[in-house]
C-alpha cells in the first residue's frame, strides 16, 4: 500500500495529517535537499517537515514546486525558531518562512521549542492563533513540549494545539507526555523515529526485522504507526526514501510490540 493523502490521522480541528512525514532536519541548504524533497513526494510522501532553524525552507519549497504534486495534496510543516519568540517576532518570522517556502499557506506551524520562558511562548501562541484564524496556517502546534509546558498552554489557549512533535522511539518512549497528549486529543509526531540510526545494530531490533523480512528502519516506523504516532522518517539516501514507506503490508504482533516497548531507556539520543 503506497502512502498517499488518504492514509491520515484526524487532527482535533477536523483536518487530516498524513501518517508518515519526510523530515529535512540536517539536510543541507542547496540542490540536494530540493532533489530529496522532490523524490520523496514523487515516491508517495504527502507530508514534508521543515523548520526555520534547519536553514532549508527555500530548498524545501522548491522541491515541492518541482514535484508536480498539487499543493492541496501536500501537508507542509515549518516551525518558529527560538530567537523569534514573542508576539510581533512570531508574525514576522512566519511571513519570512512563508516567503522562503514560496507558499500561500502552511498546513502546520509549530513552536519549535519552549525555550524563552512563559511570557514569550504564550505571546507566540497568541500570534499563531491569529494566523490560524486568518487561514495562513491550517493547524498550529508545538514541538519539544513537556508536561508542564503543555499544561501551561492548555490553560491559556483558545485554539487547542493539534500536534506535539517530540523525540520518540523504543529507547525514549516518554510515557507521561504521551498520555497527556492523548488525554487532550493532540496528535503526537515522532521525530528521530529511526533513533538517528544509532540503534540500527541492536540485536533485539535486528531479530524482529529478520522475523518480518523488513529493515530495522521499517520496524521502527511501523512501531510508531501502531502506537498511533506520526513518524518523521528522515534519510539523505535516495534509495531509502521509498523503502521507508513500505510499511503498510505487515503488522507487528502484540508480543513483539511489547518486546520493543521494553527497550525504553528514558534517555534521548
């Protein structure tokens, strides 16, 4: 089953988010990123995740343009960088990102991290709510938010965050923030879903991959999907782009899911 815009989660504002995203973190500014984004979209991805901090929004936007895929079929995320927290800085930074991407709107705009303190991050959220009501952002959310950050926002917001994007994989499962997001109907996006390839040779992971005839990366993506997360699968290797989408023709049985869940070390990579 190829990934397309019909394979989605429902967000809490009624919009749809494709269940696997292609992330461009640490991909270089320049033609390579444009080509990788273009290739990902042509391979079936419909969800592209970038950020101002990554320095490659323009290249990402060019890849979207060159893909030939209709804009309305692509879910595009970018993020507010830490130095731009605050009401007016957020508005200004968003419009800069939108111009770099070459788009008329983004599907999801995230506060990249809670750094900067309560006052500034709540001012940023107020600005994002205004952009949301203007239709320039279709959904708003956060990234790297822990329990107290999210509780603070829920007490303040008039538009509930649709997404919390956090590091999430079997070795860092973050149960407390996961539970809180579920309670508030906030979709969890899993970045570093492939554990930065640092666990590729883990014997437990390798054994499960062999059992299913899949790669270690496909097992980790499938683990995220079966937990209801939206994994971001980043790769700079073109041949792995379609492989990372080949995860819809098998199911990890409950026993093996419990084994993978048991790998948790409560440590980010």
